[in-house]
């Protein structure tokens, strides 16, 4: 793989640059215009200085007299050229910077938008830190050569002009110049071939280091409570050392390349002076010609470096672009339909019709469905088999089953986080795949077991800037979620900042806040994936009672564990190994389904034990 990358890195790098030019043609033209102006004036100033030396300084040294008119003309010309060069530098730098930052912003938006389009199964196969690296360091790497690109293009124009001028002046000196430029090109080819695999490795390690750091920070509670600080530090240090070594390898090669690029134009200037002096003695060129060519080589050293800067960054650009394309060309995005039913305040009907589902290979499911998929094919084992169930309008259906039975997968299908492999999921007789994204969002809402709270105010977390969700709607949703009392007791009420992931709130408060967020959109179908597990049973019962018969009626599919929750449901569906085993009321299933009875009894014992522990802790706290 490294050899292939080495052979085609220049071609691929130029294709990336071509893409940038097609994306921003006007800004690029403006920047190149400034660079061409600067380069043309560099060539022009060399000959102006040559004429000043040959026609003013040398005669003055020979005769002892200065032609003031020519002197003033030369001075004014040099000042004018310098002023125009400043204009060229300003245009080049402004255009290049503007182009680079626009490209970075555009591709950050494209990558982020692509993340939102891709299904959860794709995200399950990619670490969060890697995705952050794609949207940040990989975007920067892909467009890093844009800053020197206009200068390099202008330099190419200048080089062609310089070589033409050299041949016009003296063909021998021109051959010295051509040899110098060929030497620069060969060095750059050698450098690019050696640098490509090193830059690819460095970009990969950046993503891995970011992934480990994000995982450690995100799991800080586990790391602290389990005493794994040293282990996590060692794990991060090992990856950081690999990144260090990769970057040192890059720096070592660049350390060899940069002096060569700096030295070769100087050697060319020295060769021009030696050969030019011999040509001058032979009478083949004049002093003006020699000074012009020598000065041209002197001032070419820096602009030629711009070409080196671009070529030096091409391997890194290709590595970043390849990683971006992995995201931008990823398949499996969820396409929405065109059906947008008329808005209704009536509860919706949810139906599963013969649904099968298998998670993609190498994916892991959420919550209680932690099934590792096989990497041998495109799909792992089937986790749902011929699921058929109905949540009638305005009714509550409890989904009960052991861990890994497929409950959370059913919840994800119900709000179309994933699509079934076969069968249909329908809301009001419309296949979810036929609905528009807006219609689906207006109709359904999911409240997950693990609540996610933004680092923002209570108001912002509930409203989410949705149209029509004013403070009255926020308070109504909070009341329905039994969260209004504790929100009123917060220091600033709705304006209270809750911290990252809601760290200032308890687990039950976070769950109620996320429930209020879902209710603020007035969904006609509400999916609760064990969303009140951290809430007191009495509060949970009040929430479910309010949802069933309150001012905002809705159909509810609840993944349930507690007997109190299950008892509130109109119907219970019992799942085992991804199949519907039984359906009926709680009492009916207790009598007819041994697996259900055993599971619920086990839940009851565990719940009773937790309540005794809480009571003991409360008693101890009072005694203390």
C-alpha cells in the first residue's frame, strides 16, 4: 500500500488541489492574480536593477559623474515596482487565506451533515474521537496546501518568464537555471514519495489519540470510581508515543528536505556568478545581463520555496482527503419519503408487520441489545425475527423481555433510527420510510434510557429552538414530566445552566428533563426506552397516568422493567431472543407465560432489594 501511495501521491494531491480550485474559482483567480503580479514584478525588477547598475552605477564609477535624471527615473521606477509588489502580496495572501478558510468551513459542514445522514449502524463502527478528528484535523490537513498554492502558481508563471528571459539574455546561463529548476523538481518528487506513507500514518494516529482521549474523558466517572487512572494514562501515553514517533519521522524527512530546497537556488546563483563571470570576460554578455540574471536567481530562491511548500504538504493533504472521503462517500444514508400527512392532535397508531432486523457486521447495538455482529459478512446475526405488534391509538403497550432480547432495537425501529431488513413499520398505515423527515419528527419521539443533556439552560434543553415551543409550552411539558417542581427550585429557573451532560442534576431529574423535551414537541407517538428507570416509582406512575389521560393524549410504547410500570400498560408484549412470545394483559401473561412470570418476579425482587437498601441508607443518614 505504501508503494502505491508513493507512486501516485503527486497525481492524487494535484486532484485534491484541482477540487479546491473548482470549489472556489473566483477567489483562486483573485489570489493567483496577486501572485502573478508579484512574480512578474520580481522578474521585471531584476532587469530594472540590471539596467540601473549597467547604465547608472557603472558609468558613474568610470566617469565620476551621475546622471541625475536617470537616477531619479530609476528610483521612481523601483518605488513604483515595490508598491505594486505590496499590492500583489496583499491580494495573494488575502485570497489564499480566504479560500483556505472557506474550504475548511464548507467541508466541516459537509462532514457534519454526512454524519447526521448516516444511520446509527455506521456510527457504531466508528469511534467518536475518530469522527471528531475527521471533522477537524483531517479537514485542516486536506486544505493545508491552499495557503501557499496561489503563490506557487504565480511562481510557476514567474519561473516560465524567468527561463524565457534567461534564454533571451544568454543560453548558457539559461541552461544553469534549467538545471537548477530540474534539480528542485527531482528533490520534490523524491520527498513526496517518501513523505506520503509517513503523513498517512500521522493522520491515522491523530484520530486514534483523539478517540482514546475522548473515551477517557467521557468515561471519567468509570475511570475515577474503578481506580483506572494509571491504566488509562498508560493507554493514552502509548498512543501518544506512537503519534510522537510518526510526527518525528515526518519532521526528520522534512528537516532533510527544507535545507536542500533552501540551498539549491543559492547554489544556482553561485553557478550563475561563476559562469557569468567567464562569459563576461569573453565578451558574450554585458554587466547589465550578469547583474540581472544573478539578482533574478537571488530573489527566485524564496518564491521557489512556495512550490516546495505545496509539494511538501501534498502527502498530508492526500492523507486528510482520503479520510474525509471515507465519510463523504460512506453509503447507507437514510432516505426519506415524500408523504407528509396533515397534522393531527390525535394519538397515532404504531404497527410492526413481520419485521426482521440484523445489525451490520462489526456493529454493536444500543442499551440492552449488546450483540456483537460477525465481521465475516455485511450483516451480523439477525436480532429480530418476524416481529408483529400493534400500539393502538391512545393506548400504552409495555415491551418486556430479558437483556439482549431486542427491546431497544424495536424502539429504534419505531422512530426509524434504523430500517428493517424485511417487513414494515407503520404509523397510521404509512410506512415510516415513506414519510418526510419533518412528518416523522412531528409524529414520533424517543426518550432513551441514558439521557443526554446539552451544556445549556433548562429552557434551551427543552425547547431546542423549535417553532411554537415558547415558555408556556416548556412549562406544560415540564409539568407533564413531573419536572416543574424541581425546576422552579433551581437558582435561575428555566435560565439555569445545567452543565455538560446535565452534571448539576440527578439521574432522575435528567430523565424527566429529556422526557419534557420530547413532550414539548407534542408527539402523537411516544417511545420510552426504559426512560424512567432512575425516577421514583410514584413519580413514574404519575408521569404515565398524565400521559394516558392528560391534556396531551398520546400513544405509548414503553420498554419496561418495573411491575408498577407494566401494570399501567393496556397491553404487554413479551419478547425472547428477538421474537414475540406472548401478548396480553399483565395478569394474563403471569398466568400463561412462565418466562414472563419468572422475569417479572426477578425484577420485583431486585426492586424490593433496592428499596430496602435506600431505606437503610436513609435511616443511617438520619441517625448520623
